[in-house]
C-alpha cells in the first residue's frame, strides 16, 4: 500500500512545460512572435560535408537576429585534432545590405518555422515581405539561404540586392582553403504590387586546388526536403500523444543527418561545433549505432559499420584499451580520459547493432572486435568480480572511482547480447553464465541505500545520488527498481530540465534522463514515466530551446548533439515497445501501453532485415508486413511476446 501511495505522490509532481512553439499540421513547428517579445535560440543542421549552427530570433531593437557558425569537417586545420575542423562565424545577413526605395531594410521577424530546415517570415517598411529558408546542402560543403521577396503594398518598390562575392582563405592540413560567399540573382529591379522575386546566398568551402562550383538554391532545398520526407516515412510512430510523435519524428532527422563523408567513409559524429569527422565509443558505438537498423537509413547503417571498423584497428595482443575516440577522419585518436569503460560500450553497442541489423556476414566481421572487448573486460575483473576503468563517459567531470556502476552494467549488457550473437553464429560460449555472475557481483558491490533510497552507489565511497543509477533498469536488472525510480524522480535528482548528474549539483545531461525513461518503461512503470516523458518532449520540442534533445548544461550551451536524439528514439523502440533481440530473426517485444491510450503503432520498422509494423491495442498485438497481418497475438498487456520471422 505504501508503494502505491508513493507512486501517487510522484504522479502529482507538477510538470508544466513553458511552451513557445506550436505544432503545424504539415509536420513542422512554428513560433509566432508576439508583440514586444524578445527571444533567441540556436539549432544545428548537418549535411555530408558541412554542419551549420544557426542563431536566430528577435533582438532587443525588434529586428531580426541571424548569424551562422559554419563547420567544414573535411577541411582539416592544424593541429589536426578533435576540434580540427575549419570553422567560421558570420554575424551579418544579406538583408542588412539590401535597399528598398533607396533606404536600407530594417527587417522585423514575424515567425520562425522548423522541419529539418529553418524558415523565417519577416516584414519591412513600404510593404516588403521576406521569406527565407536556411539549410545546409545535403551533399556539398555549402550553407544556403533561399529568399523570396514579396510586395504586399500598393506601390511599386525599387529594390537593390548587392551582387556580393567575397572570398576568404585559410591554411590547413590539405593546403589553402577557400571560403566563398556568393549572392545569386541579385541586382536592381522594380517589384510591382503582388509580385515576388527570388534570390539566394551560398557560403561554400573548398580546397584551393578545387574549382568553385555553381549552386542552385532551389535544387538544394528540394534535396533537403526529400531527405526530411524520406526519414519521416521510415519508422513512423503513431500514438494518441502528438507531441511525442512529433518529437520522435524530429529526433530521427537529427540522429541521421550528422553523418559526414570522410576519407575513411561515412562517419557519424556528435556535432555541437566541436566534434566532427570522428567517432566515440559512447556517442556512436553505444548510443546511436543500435538505433540505425530500426530506421533503415543506409547512411546510418554504413556509418555504424565504419565506426566499428575504425575501433577494431586498435585491437592488440597486449590488451591495451581501444581509444575512446577515433578522430581527424580516422587518421588519429584521442584517449585523454584513459579507459572510460569504452570496451564495454563498444561490445554492448556492436552486439546489439549486429543482432538488430540481422545480417550474418556483418555479424561475422564484428565478432572479433566484440570478442576482444569482452576478453579485455575479463582481464580487468577484481577479486570482487567487478570491472575496473579509469573513468566513465563523463571523463572525470564527476567522481567515478576506479570501479563504477556504468562500466559494469554495460559490461553485463555486452556479455548478454554477445552470448545471443555467438549462438546465432554457431559459436560455443559461456557468456551467458558470465553475465549472470557479473549481475550477482554488481548487486553485491554496488547495491546500497543512498540518501535513504534502496538503490546503487555509483562507486565505492559514493554517498550522494547519481543519475546513472538508472542504467541497471535498461539492462532489465530490476532488483532495486522501486528505490531507484523513487530516487530518480525525487526532488534530489529530478528538475524542470530532467535528471541531475549528481544530487546537489546544477548539472544535467540529457543522455542519463533518456536512459532513465527507457529503463523505467522497461521496468513496467508506464503511466508515471509517460507523464515525465510528455513533459520532457514538450519542453524540448516546443519550449525555450528547440527542437531536439540536448547534450548538457551548463557545459556546451545545450548543444544539439546528434546521438542524444538517437537515445530519444530508443526510448520508443526499446522502452515503449520493448524490443529485445534474441537472434537475427527472433526477438521479443514487451509493449508498455499507457492506461490513457487505447492503442499505439510503430510502422515501417526495418530491423532484422525486414520491413514490418507493430500495432498494439489493449488485448492484441498485430505484426503487419506488406499490408498483410502476418501475426495476430492475444496479449495480456504485460508479458513479453516472442516473435520469429
């Protein structure tokens, strides 16, 4: 009875997101600026050879704020390290140089719209209306602003758009680089009432040994929209909550767009103005790679395989740790925090990816890396049966001791899924027995009462609640689920921005909040989790900083790192729908249908080398392929369902 009352108290915790944006019927979101409203925000968008962080809004004078931080990941600078991408910030926009009837334009923003690109609607004196679309090229190293000017007044307008063409140069690893700022279709003309006129600017980067190319803003815009549309049609979530559906749709875009065409092949990277043309054991191997098979995105699946290939190059007979990050287009590495539990991250992520991807040849290529990482973990076991590491994924920002909960639970997950992968490949192993023993040793070593909650200490001597106590729930370790979930949602950890890294601090990282949602859903705490997930989704999609999951605060100015969006998607696939792979063609699902929903659906799932839908209602689960129901299962609403293709 006391447990039920505790959940009722948690369910009454106030969760009211402060919303600025509204959802649109076409799948986008819009901010309609109110009179006197001053606000600014930033968003990151990426293509295969560029990433653009756009700062936009309405400034204190009532005018338009628009500036760009452009990153060219394959134009490497010196030193050629993690942050060695050519980066330039442009804080002037073309409309500052446009004249109408002889006077410079003062642009007043009316609205901003986002759907894989940023669109603004503005007005100026004399009846001039300005629409712009801002986006990166999908394939080229170019940033584009596409403009449409409209005369909404009664009199003709004399317009002058300067034919600007500026170049800048920089020196880097590959010699001299050229940054080219080009206005297309500028000049002087008269805009009659009701008429429209289109022009564009393109900022591109290239090596001096290459030639400048022509850009068509209209064509590039259609390619960007086609990418967004293609991602929108794959892995479609349908629930009664439109905000979660829309947040999921947007998360797919951010997770899949941050893939760069490097000399070592396609490489997914976090972004954020710093992290490009490089892969990490946590962001790529652990967080986003296991998601890509569900999406069926060819670039995502290829980038995942490339990341594992790059990590595998550092296997060695002495079992020195694989570096945390492979940087500079695969030519160097970073291991500044030592072993962060990277081998557990890689083995866990690679095993899950291989099972979800459902391709035997790919799995055989990944097996030596997985096997090597698991052997590394065995060699770092203590007499207590737990596994040492120098730090965790926070790289020393918070104390983790030399034996932390995250590394050990990830190692447990690595053993579990590697055992299933080995069985699928016909390889004899004892990984399942090892996993069971490690689970017991995790309970013995980490199980503790912390701040009055029956949960886990994060490391020996830890007496303060930590966010990563959520990670056992993700691996279906539910021995301490009641105390752990109470702690996660208590005022000591939960805040209006999600879960604090450490109780008493002001720091939050979305990754642990998203892990917590996934774990709580897997633990069957559905209706309470839904309230928090709805709040979080509204805050991130429609609040003050939109529209994606963020990295952290105060570090990084809440950057839109890409892999965090992959983690949001996994809240749905592995949390809400409970996907769990058994082999290449066998898996279980354990849907968590909230009481307030009658049904939920996940369509065009591409995992296990198939294309299928899952439809969940209160008493039935249907599996649909090519428009036909291939399985219809009576369901008690709680138990896992085993499925085989």
